[in-house]
C-alpha cells in the first residue's frame, strides 16, 4: 500500500453538515409558551459565539415530544431566518410512525430546513427490516439530506451494521448521529460506507474521530462549542496533544451536562448566563439548586465560569 493510498484512506468522509452541530433547546417564556425571539437569539449565539456549523432544532433536546406541529414549524422558520445564511438548520422529524414522520419531513422542508434528523422509531421495537423500510420511505419522500439518529438506549432498537450499509445506498441518507456507544460498530460502518458519522455522545467525540467519524452533534456544546470545534480542528491537523488536552479539559462538562436529563441542565446553564432558555415542559422538571451548584462545579472543572 502506497503512502498516498494511506493518506486517502485516513481522510475523513465528507461533512454534509460541517464539523460541529448543537442539538438546540427550545426557549420558552416564563409561562411555558414558545419564545421565538429567544430562539433566534440563542441560535445566533450558538453560531456566532460557539462556532456551530449547523443546529438541530426540534430534537429531543428541543423537547420535541411536548411541542405542537405548529410550534415546530414556527421554530424552524425562526432559526432559519436568524442563522440560515451562515449555518445549516437540521430539523428533527423522527417519530415511531412512518406516516407521521413523512408528514413532519414535508413540513420541515417547506419551512426552510436544510436537512432532517430521523431517529430510530422508539418503543414499538421494529425489526431491522422495519427500520430499513421506515428510513427509506422518509428519504424517498423528501428532497433534503437525511441524518439517521442511532440511539438504542432511548429507542430500544439499534440500527445494525448491515442495515446502515444498506441505507447508505440511498442518495439522500448521508449521515448518522451515532449515540450507540459502540466504536467497533462505528468502525465497520465508516470503513464500508461514505456515511458521515457524527458523535452523538459529547465525551466520545475524540475516539469517534479516530475511527472515521467527522464531527459532533452535541448537547454540552451550548457552552463548550468553541473549544469542541478547536478539538476537532486539532485532530484534523494531526495535533493529537492539543486534541487530547481539550478532550480532557472539557470532559467535566461533556459528562456533567447529563447528570440529569440534558435539557434540564442546559436550560439552567443558559439562564445563569442570561441567555434565552426559560422553563422545561412536563414531564421534565427544572433543575434543583443542588443540581445547579453541581453544574457550576463542572463548569469550573472545565476552566469555565457559570455565574451565580
């Protein structure tokens, strides 16, 4: 094998959504209604200050189980208007009903989204043949690029390697948000397909890059985005000591943001920083004082400050 061939093999897949994406929370007003002005301001902060190449809206972090279809539509339009000229907006449209997912995909495309995030159908545990049909039907029904979301600890079902290899044959299925936590499986799929793998677990981003992933769809990146982007850039440049140092520095927040459900702590942190957030909707509950104090300690451990 020639040196040139090695270089080509080691090059990452294309990055259809850039290096860094944040699964954005949906800001609410104190009475719990959708805060579209706040969403526009938060989106601008995440792109302009935190270095995000794209934002996921209407994901689980955006409390999509509790937002109406009208709210989802308004949110996409507000974020596209705010940042769509300098970042991609990826709309979460996944449900456990193929027909409903197709309807949400059509609405997101009409609202101006640049891509779709489609989670594995949850709770009803379809077999792999059902996953293949579901994702293919959604991709067939849209003109937008699709990122699959593989998160078996929430959905109940993994997308198996062979299923991902089959799905990669579809021209619009271009990426995977990989929250499986199985780097061997990731390695096999990235070696056999051109799918762009994005780590769906903040703390696994650096090892995921080493087996062929191209970036991160993060949660802590509401706060760690600029440094996480530097970590990915250092890895790309072959500067492993810098990439590892940033990974280790950010580890307290990469993991600490999930001490309870991630949206809860992201909204608490944003509120402390004076950024749009608001309350969470039931069945989530707002962070306790003890949880906020622990989050402040996790910020400090990462060399960052969360004001009182």
